């Protein structure tokens, strides 16, 4: 048995199934490259679903974590600590908002946004108790908690996990008329991904997000933007909403906020919205812990330079110039995306998305499939052009182009 086979067998012996990992066992990583237990190197074109926007082992982030590890890592929210105020202040400034409610994972942040919207609806908008409705989009992905899968349209994520939480209505993504028709006097929020990641990097039609912003403002409804995957530099702007000059009422952030070092998430909004919480009504033992705040503060400082947004813009333009011509040529049915983020629908003649991912793995490139026929490309934003081009060459090879 090889070292890889031993690693896979050990992982599968006592772990319940959730993801379907590719057959690789990573031991170390640096920048845009990972090395497995056998010493083979792989170019990472997934970046932890955008959690690793700044690359593996980023020196600034590791130094910030090491320094904090020597001081204090956890106080719980029963006490203040000396990194918390700076973190909330800097993140609020980055978002152009007033208040921050920190959590750990993206799903926790989405759950927090749902609770926020409902409480705002009852206390501020005046919706009758128990009647609050949140509108979401078909093919959404906001996490896998019982409440979140209740409004998923993905049968794989949803089946056999009922009874489902009421209070949600799903409409086609990108269809402003359908959204307008769904809004009623009990609607408290519209929860959307500015670009749908798990669905295959689906970019909505031009004008859709501004239309959502106008509709929600006119109807006294919160616009909640789930920027967990799309935010923090991935699309060439700090937030994907910025591409259409849209500012939502609420940002939901995660993944890259922790730099791939620790899980960090947050809901960021105005005082009117997040101010509805009173002490004891929501919380998290680890949310906003000193270690998380130290790392996230460094992430925010890096984003404030604009370097990573610019890199995603420039390399993203190159990525789409290279991928665009592949669509419709027999191997690839469609290419979508924005910035350094792309989804490719593989023609069945070239195999499934999983099969293409496995062939790329054999050539030293890591991507991941979604919904059967689609693969996503989302490298660390610090990847070199030469490495990106090498990875694209391997893609062309496995597709027979």
C-alpha cells in the first residue's frame, strides 16, 4: 500500500461521509502549491473555495497568528480582549458599515443574518410575530445547517433532513420580476449571493443587483449579500456587489476573512439593523476570539492596499481571455465568471466534472467539480501568471484541445 493509499484508508476508516475528496493526501503547502505525502506537488486552483485568497502559508498571516498565540487565544465573549475593538472597527470601515457581529463559519454567519433579519422585521418594520418571510434564489448555496437546507433547491443537500424550517420563498436567480412578485408585506429580507459559487460561478444579468437594491429599498426590505465566496478580493473588487455600485444592507462574510489560518466569519451592517440584538440573544464562544481577530486584522490590512483586488482584476482578465474561446468548441459548453473565478461546463463527450478533475489531479492540478458537469477555477490571488498558464495548459491537455 502506498503512502497515499494509507492516508486515504486512515481518513475513511473513522470519518463519516460528507465531501467526496479527490484521491490526494496533502502534507504541506506554500503559496499556490500543495505537496502530498509522497512528495508530489500540485497547483491549487481551488484555494479552499476562496478561503485561501492570500495563498497557503502567507507570511504576514502566519506571523500575526504566531504573535497572538504567545499572548492569548480565547477569552470567550464573557470578557473583552484587546484585539476585538480594532477588528470590529477595521472591518466596519472596510465595509462602509457601522456594526460587526463576529462568528466562526460561513454557515453560522448566514444563520446570524437570518436571525437579524427576522428580529429587525418584528422590531423595526412591524411584521406580525411569526410571519417574517425571507426570499432566496434557486440554486443558492449558503451552507448546510438544518435551517439553510430548508430553502435549498439542491436535492442532494436537502433530502432526508426535514422537517424543514418555514419562512422562506425561493425564486429564479437573476429574475427581477419574479423577485418583485414574491415580495409582500411580511417580507423582511432578500438573501442572495452576488455571484452564485456552488451553482457553478453564475454571474447575474447586468442590472439585476441594482434592481434588487432599488426594489428592497422601495419595499422596506433588507438586502443581504452573502459574499462568503465572492467577497474579499476574489472578483477584482473587495466585494462583488461593487461591480455594479451596489451597497447592500447586510454583508455576510467568511472564508478569506480567516486567511485559511482560522475560521472567521461576520455579519456587518448598520446600527439600525444589527442594533436590534440585546445581550444574551445571540452569541458564540469562539466568535471574535483573539486569535481570529489578529489574523482577520491582517487580512483587512492586506485588502486595504488594493494589491489583491488589482491582481484578481489583471489575472482574472487573462484567465477569461484564455478560457472564453474554449466555450462551444466541443469540449466546453460554457464558461462564466468574474475576476479570478471561473466555472466551466464540461461537454459530456469529455466526461463528467469529476472525471476531468481526476485527470487534472494526475497531471498535478487541483480543481473540484460541482453539479456533475461543472468544474470551478479559483486559484489563490497571489498565483503567478506562469503558474496559472501552466495549469491552463494541463486543462487543455485533459480536454483534448
